[in-house]
C-alpha cells in the first residue's frame, strides 16, 4: 500500500462564526492510498480552533509506513499501528483511516453502510447550521434555506440576549425544529437549565455541549433536569471517553476528525448504544470525501450534522448527497465516492 497526500484549502460560502471565532477558509489535507491499482481516498479537516495544521499532518503522514502491510482488509491491525505512530494527530489519523476504509470497501466491492448491515433508508435528515450573526442576517439566511431542510442547527453560547435574539430571528421566519449547539458557552447549571427551558418552548429538540467540557458534575445535573436530550461534543473525543459519559450526557456527537476515523467511530457508536446513549454524527467543514465517510454511519444516528460540504464552494469530490435535507447514501463501494 502506498500513501500520498496534498494540502487543499476549502473556501467557505459564508463567513462562519461560532462562539469565539469566525473564518472564511478551512485548510484540509487530502490523502490517497493505492494498492494493486485500487485507490482509497481520505481527508483531514483542520479548523483553526484545533491544534492540527497542514504542516503537522504532513509531518505525521511522513512517519506512516503502510508498505509493510500486505492486506488492506486487516483494518484492526492497521488502526493499532496508525494510532501507535504518535499520540494525538487525530485528524491526520482520520485521513489515513478513511482512505483505508475506502480502499477496503472498494476491494470488497461494497459500501461501508452495507458491510455494517445498515439500511440507507434509515439515514436521518441533516441539520443545517445557521452561524452566529445579526438578527437581520440570521433571518435572511434562514429564509434562504428553510424550504430545503427539515431541521436547523444554531450556534449559541454568547450572552442570553444575543442567544435569544438569534432564536427569535429564526422563529420569525421558520417553525422548523432547531438543534442547539452552545459550544460550552453557558457557565452554570442554572444558566444552562434556564436557557434550555426557554429553548424547549421555542421548539428546540436537542442541546449540544451546554457547559465547559471538563465540568461533568454540573453537566450531569443539567442532563438530569433537562426536558431535552443533551449531547457531548467537546467532552467526547474518542472511544476512551464514552463509558465515563454515560449518565452525564444523553448522547455523544461522533466526529471522524476527533476520534481518528471510521474504525473508532463505529466502535464509539456501538458502545454508546450499549450504554443506552443516543448517537449523533457530526463533521467539520469538509469536502464530500470526509462527509461521505461519516455518512456511512448515519443510519444508526439519532441526529446528523453533515452539512460540512454544503458550506464550501470548492468541493472536489462527489458522493453522499443532501437531497431535500435528507442524507442520501450512494451505492458505490468504500465510502461511496464518485470519482
Ligand atoms: Mg458542537
């Protein structure tokens, strides 16, 4: 197996703002793994609030030697090797793991959702994210997209008045269900529960990461009292975090760039379900490569936030599509790319 890669810069359609940053570009690294003429594709997405960069991914990938592995289907051994190359570097690991899964699926001749026994008809609607902005812009953006989606996602976690103004602006033009991502923005359990109660009345259906990621004690209080399911995002990175979050959150948001790719994501989803937790599949701004990979798991998710490729203007892949707001998996093998 031969690994190669190149840096690529995603251009965002709109300035993208969350609680403490905004940007117009996202750097990524695109990977390829070739084996006997078959090529698997992968991607590392590197938003600026996370520590990895195109340079750090390149440095990591230079240390990955797949030549010694003869069988691309031995994904467990390949993951153990990859994860042991160096600590961290989860997006870089995801870029290799996704390409390995694409390659393995192509060699078998099936897409991963089929290999995992999942029904593509069960893939949920994806949320569409309305970024933080002035009420006028929020109203405009919501009007622009409301007819094409079944559920909106809103980024909150600033002041109470700003948060409420965002939601009221959406509600002035749409009654779609809203999923709320507070990105750790609420500081006390009381503040979080007051906002969640208000949001519940406004038609919110779930809350992501209301409080700081390490404050599990107060998170558990919020989850116990909340009328809405509470999902971990920043509090859950990989497989090692899932078991300790049972009873603290109602569910987990799995992202390939956090956990190192599909092998770990699949295990996380199954462990969460065993623990009676809900599953959400999320993304960064990514091309259709990483989105198509994540979407393979989406039939077992309660919520999916896979709008990443819709937010960019220079997607260089085509695969899983969002049609009428629903995730439509392709029948192509591997991660389902159409190259
Ligand atoms: Mg989040």
